[in-house]
């Protein structure tokens, strides 16, 4: 495999490793063996040389003094952050010896891996780790913290994560950003929307918070959290009633349009207005705008699916483009995620066949705290191995998570670039390389390009990549299987060389090396390529009925909680989830954590703009600075950012969020919790 490590000076191709849909092509500028600048690759067909501020400042993170340089063993109390340096062989011995004991006493299911996509590189995020834990027989982890409710909902309607090609959205005449803060979280969709706008497109944003994206809109529609399905159903009612539907498309490409037509009669504008807080005349206006404009595109975000009813909500919104036949028009349709186009051979990469006991339990990651504290489990969790994630900040119900992490009998290992909040609870901490030090391949979940990363700088200190650590752990455990010794290149070949997906037929490691990025085959979804059971858009879904859901799109209210304010704690502009929340440069850009509340509510509580408020509920509390205005509806409070622990401050929002699961996919419901507010 090519490596640029020995080339001390020059400009080298790279890819942004962060969990962000844009997956930008990067250029790393090197002098004397060090990266001095990160810029966008102007040749990348979608991201075109523009990157966000977070990653333009990436050198501050990869050369941050606080980066972990060598393995550590805990010498203080859990959570205190006191460690001593140990060698790699000692670290691997300590882990494998302890695991052998635990397996003897409790069986391998008592070991729980916990990871997410801190680095989106496929072989590091879901390659050798999966092979290793399958071979070990550890508990499986259901990785549900991000978009699983929305993906499940969208799949019922459309068969999988297949939307329109973002490059086509320059042709759209109406773009609806629905529950997505795209200015912060999908900036190149904003660039494409700006192009479309120059060609006459209108831009509508539907959100619970008038943030940067709301301000970018031609028309901002504020909505009550968790009520979007009702709005979509109200729009459908008007589209049918006023004959703005495409009857040919409905007849040829959908199932259940007659049932839907009857079903939506109950969602008249008055009723929908009472549910959503959107005035009836705006519902009319929106439905007509949608019914009369073609091509129209709905970019569906993660916000509406981080709710109790999130799956059904996305299922419902994703029915809309079918009603007006948008999928046949270039620039028309919707996108929730596009990972279906770039799905690779994950069985060959992850080797589930290495797991002998097919009844091995699967633990939902949103229940981490619950599971660590559950003394009734047949097999208690005795060891936790965390990588590519920071659950002590990002997981719901943090009081439970942290109490679980404090358990003296829990053997915790954390592999990260930094001594994160989670790492402070670890018995053993392992230093991770940054993606620029690794070999990997990347597949966007928004645009249609696959990209390769070849190492550009040498490993920082004694840090190692995820794949390397799992090879060492396999050796430590005495596992002899050749799959556990495979090189990074071999794993990429395994993932790509026998495609399971005709969109990926022309892609191989060899071609990627020559081209840096390649696009999946672009066959249109219609006619004939929709992977639903019927091959058509399922407005009525038999599968849903079998799975115990209402087969037609439906509005279901959120779970009631006994506090006055719905609390929506989203991510912010200058961090990526909790990544960058520990880097001075990024904190400086973001300034300080705050909570948006409506002027009416602030007046009633006697809270002035800029004062500190306590947000609390039965789960915990959090202190944020009041940002008083008209950016949120009365009864709603919104914060931005997964801030880090800071001495003397209580600024972590996830002490307040519920660990209930959404209606579908076992998803997280970060935005469905309620809180009370007090002036401090
Ligand atoms: N800068 C930056 N970029 C990121 C991230 C980051 O942390 N920072 N995180 C990355 C990750 S992992 C993800 S999953 C994506 C997430 O990015 P997005 O898809 O944008 O999701 P969120 O920011 O969680 O929420 C989107 C919007 O939904 C709104 N919202 C909340 N509840 C509702 C509702 O019930 N109805 C409606 N209509 N709107 C609602 C919120 O106010 C917010 O503006 O971004 C990725 N990109
Ligand atoms: N309140 C609230 N909570 C949320 C959300 C929200 O909107 N609101 N969003 C949720 C969503 S959508 C998501 S996706 C999750 C994300 O939550 P996480 O997946 O935990 O994401 P990060 O906080 O970015 O943490 C990633 C960690 O991985 C480390 N890392 C990076 N690269 C590597 C590597 O190559 N190897 C190893 N071993 N480690 C590496 C980073 O240093 C960082 O500490 O948070 C969820 N939590
Ligand atoms: S975080 Fe997103 S926008 Fe920023 S460089 Fe990475 S992929 Fe591009
Ligand atoms: Mo996410």
C-alpha cells in the first residue's frame, strides 16, 4: 500500500474522517514531516475544496499537547484521571489476562464492546474490531445512538437508505430542509441549495429552532417538537383534496395510495395546526407550494427522528415525494441517507461467522447505563471496551452511565486519542492514531463517492490504529485465525472485491489507489430498482403491519413527562458531537453553552437574557446561560453542543436526556425529554 509518511514535504490527498455526511476530500500540507495546514481538495466533485472551520483547524487537534502518547494504567479512583505509563506489551497482557479470567468465570458475553463512528474509516470502525469480538464471543452491540429510528422508518417506505443524488439538487426548484441544521451539519447541501436558489429555487426550513439554517431559509416554519408527522399528513390531505397528486405515478410506482387517500382525511388543517403549532393558513400554503413546484427536494435530518415517534415520523415524511411523483424528476425526491448506494461486503469484512454462539445477546447502546447497573442480568457486564466513542458525554441518562462506569468490579478499557471523560473511568487507556496516520476507505452516507486514506504522517507517540490494536489483542488471547492477522489492505479488498451491491460493481482497492475517490454506479431508482418487498413505494406497508406498526403513516404523540418544557439538546457548529469539545481552538470559536428560550417563558420565570438557568428533571440537572428571544416557540428550550466536563460547571445536557427507545430501530430519543427551569 502507498504511504506518504516518508515524504517529508508536499501536499497529500486525504479524506475527512468525521461522522459528517459531507465526507470532504482533503489536502494535507506537510512541512518537515508535520501537517501544517488542512485544506479542501478542489477536485472533489461534491465538496469542491470547501471545508468547515472545525477541520480547517484540525492541526490544533492532531498536535494538541493533550493527545495520548502511550498506554496508561489507572492508579487513582475511577473518574479521577490519575494514571501511570505502561508499555504496549504490558497493556495487552493486562487486558488479555483479565479477559481470560472473566471468560472463565462468567463467559465471553460478560465482555461488552462499545463503539461508534469517531472515525468513519470502515476497517477501523467496523472491521478488525468486529472480527475480534465475534471470535471472542463478546456481547453484540446494537449501534442505535444516531439514525437508527429514521433509517428504519425510511426503509419501510423506500426499502433502504436510497435517496436522490445530492449533485442533482442544483436542479431543484423547491428545497425543504426538514429537521436538519444543514448550515452546521451538511454545509455542501447548503452550497448546492445556493446554486439551486440562483436558478430560482425557494428554500423552506421546518425546525423547532430558528438557527443558522432557519435564517438561511426563504421561509422558516417553526414547529412543535415531535409533531412533524402530523404536518406531513396534513400536507397529504391537501394534496389529495386539491388534486395536486400525480395519479400516474401513484398507480405505477406506489402501493396503498387509495387507503392513504382515505386515511389522511382525518388530518385537516385545523386539527394539524393544533398539534403542530403551525398556523392552518401556513399548512395550506406549504402544501400548495409543494404540490405546485417541481422538481422539489426534501432533505430529511436527524432531528425529527431523535424522538419517541421518530421512526414513524420519517416513514411519514418520506411518503410525500411519491404523492407528487417527484422521484421521476431530476432534482426531485428526498434524502434521509444514501448509504445504500455505497454498501460494501460487510460480512466479508466483519466475519459474523466467527461468532460460534448464534444466540449471543445484543445490547442496545442507548441502554449502556441501565445495563451496567443491572444486577439481575443472567450474565452481568464485567468488562467494557470503548473505542471511537465518548459515552460519558454523548449517551443518554448520564447519571446512570457514570454510576455504572464507577463500578469497582467493572474492567474498563478505553482506546482514544485523548483522555476523554470516558477514559477517566478506565482501568487501561490505549492511545489511538488519528485517521491521517492510518490506511482506510471511506463511504459517505450522503454523496455517492468512496474515498481512500493512505497514511500521511507517522503514528503520534506510541499510538496505534484500531485495526492494529485488535490484531495485538487477538495475539494476546491466543487466537490463531488468519482473519485476525489480515493486513489493512487485505481487509479493504475483502470489503470491496466481491460486491454485494450492483452500485459498487466497478470499485476496487486498486482503482481507488489510482483515483482517490470513485462514484458508485448511478442507476436511477425508478423504474425497477426500489428494494421494498413490492418493488414500489409502500404508502401502505404489510411489513409494518407484521412488525406491529400502523401500516399507514400516522401521527403518534410523544411520551408525556411531568415537566413544562420540551428540551431539544442538539449538536453545535464547531464541535462534532463531543469531538473538539476538549480543543482550545474550537471552544474559543463556540464560546459558551447556552439555552434558547422564548421571551414569553423567560418573562414568566423572571429570567433575563444572559442569566444562568438551571434545567432539571428526575434524571439530573444542567446549568446553561439563557439566550432569550423568538428563536424557539413557547414551551420549547433548545441547547447546542455536547460540551466537555469543566471544573465547577454542570454543562452536560445528557444528564437530562431519557434513555427510552424510539418506536423503531431501538433509536435514541435525545429530543423527547422534558425539563423544568429555574433562575440560578
Ligand atoms: N458541526 C457539526 N456537524 C455535525 C455534527 C456535529 O456535532 N457538529 N454531528 C454529525 C452527526 S453524528 C449527525 S447525526 C448529524 C446531525 O445533523 P442534523 O441532521 O442536522 O441533526 P441535528 O442537528 O441533531 O438536528 C437537526 C435539527 O432538527 C431540529 N429538531 C429537533 N427536533 C425536531 C423536531 O421534532 N422537528 C423538527 N422539524 N426539527 C427538529 C433541531 O433544532 C436541529 O436544528 O450531523 C453531523 N454533522
Ligand atoms: N444530547 C445529545 N446527545 C447526542 C446527540 C445529540 O444530538 N444530542 N447526538 C448523538 C449522535 S447522532 C451521535 S452519532 C453520537 C456520537 O457520539 P460519539 O460516537 O461518542 O462521537 P464523539 O463524541 O465525536 O466521540 C468520538 C470519539 O472517538 C475518538 N476517536 C476518533 N478517531 C478514533 C479512532 O480512530 N480510534 C479510536 N479508538 N478512537 C477514535 C475521538 O477522539 C472521540 O473521543 O452522539 C449522540 N449524542
Ligand atoms: S466535518 Fe464535514 S464539512 Fe467539515 S471537513 Fe469534515 S466532512 Fe467536511
Ligand atoms: Mo450522529
